[in-house]
């Protein structure tokens, strides 16, 4: 009976250590010290700076997004994350965003919810 409990304890402990040490290639894994960590799109695996659709068509986002088309810009230490886009029946687009002060991290940073409308 003791041997069975010992084997179960070893398996449980090994599983716990394995899960604790797992590292996601896109992030720090289980790391309680870096809760404000985030990854930008340029750090994503396979990112080349282009958007590809269809078979061979590519778009350079920098050429498509002139200053007149940008709804949100980072400036003065303010970051934005757009978690939702909603298309209305008349074709207008609502962009809901998190306005993040003091960095791009999540809570406990100051975060405000914003909405902008695009009519073109």
C-alpha cells in the first residue's frame, strides 16, 4: 500500500513540475513574476511584416494604413488593444478598444474602454 501511494505521489509531483516548467514559444509560460508581459505581432512565430490572403496575394500593412485611416495611435505612453470590431447594417464599423495607460499590460494598470466609429 505504501509503495502504491509513493508511486502516485511521484507521478503527481512529476506532472506538477513538468507543467510548471512548460514554456509556450509565444510567451513566458507559467511565470507569476511577469504578469504584465505581452507579445507584439512582430514577435509572433513566422511573422514577416506582411498580410497574406488567397494563394499569393500579400499586403504591406504600412502602405495600407496612412495617418488619415488610423483610428488609434500610440503616443505619450498610451497603448490601445482593440478586442472587438462590430459592423453595423449601414456599413459603419464600431471599434471597441482598451485604452491602456502606463504600458500595454493587463491589470492592475489603468484601463479605460473606448469606442470609435468609422463611417468610410
